[in-house]
C-alpha cells in the first residue's frame, strides 16, 4: 500500500522562504542557538560524570530540566495563544542565557555541585516550557499554509545542522576549554538568538471572542486534542516510547560507552551523525507528502528501539553510529510531517495550546525514564536494561496500528496546495479527513 507521493516542490523553492524577513530571522535565531544546544548535552553529561561518576546523578540532573518543562508546558501554551509569540521567545532566550552562563561560571571556578546543576537545569526547563509552544505556533503566522511543510523541513534542517556540528565539536571544546567554557558558548548563542528574534514583528493572535480565564482556555485546548482520536492516540504512543526507550538511553548510552572504554567524543559523535541523518530526512520531507501522515509518523518513530538493541548486541560505537544515521533520517521525516499536520489540522487560535499539550503529554513520563535508568543500570547492568527497554519499546511503538483513525487521517487541503488559512479539523475523524512522533 502506498503511503505517500512526491510533490513538485524543491529545495530551491523551500529556500525561497528565506526571503521573508520574519521567517529568515526566526530561522537564523534557531540556527545559532541550536549550535550551542548541541554542545551542552555532551558537556553537561560528562561534567556530572566527572564530578561523581554516578549514573543516578546524571539522571537526576537531566530529569531536573524535564520536570518543569512538562509541568509548565500547558501554561506556556496558553500564554502563546494570548501574547505575541516572538516576545515570549525572546524572554525565554534571555533567561536561558543567564542560566547557562551561571552554570559555566560555577564549573569554571570549580564551585559546581550536583544540586546547583540540577537547579539551573530546572530553571532552563521552565524557560523552555514557554519557548516551545510559542515557537511551534509562530510559523503559521509568518509562512503561507501551503508551504508549511517546506518551512518545517527548513527549520528542521537548521535545527539538526546545529545538533550535528555542536556535538561533533563538543569533545574538542571540552578538551580545550573545559565543560564550563563549552556551556558558556551555549549561553552566548542564546543572546544572539534573542537579538534576531527581537526584530520579528508578529502580533498576538486575534481572538474571535473575548479572552476567557486560564482554566477555560486550557480546557479548550484539551478539547481540541480529545476531539481528534488520531491526535491523543499518537500523543499517548509518544509518551510511552519516550519513557520506555528514548529517555533511558540518554543515560544508558554514555554509561555503556564508558564501560567499553569510550568517552565524550564518542557520545558527541553519535549525536552528530544522528543530526546529519535528520538533515537528510528533512531534505526528503521537502518533497515527500504522505497520504497517511500518521502511519508515516508511527513507522519512522518506531526506529527508536534500534539504538538500545544495537548497543546491547554489538557494544560498538561504529555500529551504533550506523543505526543513528538511519534513525536520524527517519526522525527528520517524522518531525516535518508531524509539525505540518498539527499546523494544518488545528485552528490557529488554538495551536499554541495544542502544541503545549503535545509537549506535555509526550514528555509526561520523560523525567521518570531519566531518573530510573541509572539505578536500574547499577542494579541489573547497562546492557541488560538496554535489552529490556528495546523489547518493551516494540510494543509501545506498534500498538497504534490497531487504531482506525490513525490510518484514516489524510492531509488537510492547505497542505495539499490549496491557498488560504488551514481549516479546522472536524471533531470526529472520518475517512475523508505529530517535539516529539517518537
């Protein structure tokens, strides 16, 4: 059965979006910031392991960033539908710049303790909770609806170019200027990003009715999710896969590499080749228009299980690198298709809140997955836990194929090329009728 077809779009046509002042500056802001973001996970991971060598401490610091991200995502979504989204993004960048530069000073002076890094990670996650819904909802305001998938593909390529270059140089930076200096680079990139975003002029979404109370608006966002079976099913699936497979591997991966005699350079290289694969996937997404978008998302997202299984079987970073490249290609397609589907199926006035529900639901158990991975690895062994998460992840990934509405969803008319704003999706999916889905 064919799930998609190639459309007569091209990389040149997609790049033409960069002539738009607002889109170009959002694109440049992300490009600069993500380069720094690509450095920090490698630097922070080995900063924690250098302080205590504990997988439990590593999971604690990583979870500390995720908990406020999950807890505040819905608040950020409501704000993204009330206030100018660019202004929210600038404010978030400034807070995160302050957080990263503070962490850098603590590490450079030798004063850093685990609780301090955990607290700063929590503040970073809180600021990110407001940035992500605004960033996810701003594109339909600055890009014509028929070109949203191209815009998402370009943003995805920018994002993953940074994640490819950042981790690739992280090992060198850690060796030359230390973990503190490496994190300071990320702090500086947030300042540059804020400068670009400050020039974007996108007003708050015009409401068709007077703004209501916070809880009322939150419930309306949940209604948009609940009324679409394909949406809440895919969010539940993402939550399970992230909890069972992807979050634990953020701890199990570096621990497994350390057991085999590899360090920061190997872990950074894996993040780099993954992002290189995502760039290829985004290039494919510039042309590929799946006719069953949620089937495409489910199939490409299910490749998450390959990483822990490959590490458990081969214990070789080169084989794991090949897996990461192929997985990156899959995730690059998945992200572009998911984002474009949300942006064309959800009314613009609710998109910030739906994006927030997306992040909150998907990441609801992410901190738990991070927190338990270290203790489980210390109790049963890293590679045994990789086997368990990989096999359990297969069930978490594939059950959605039993849901009819996942098969029934079709691209919205705007995505197929019809001009004008995206129409709201019907409350009940029919045969005529997702970050991050992992």
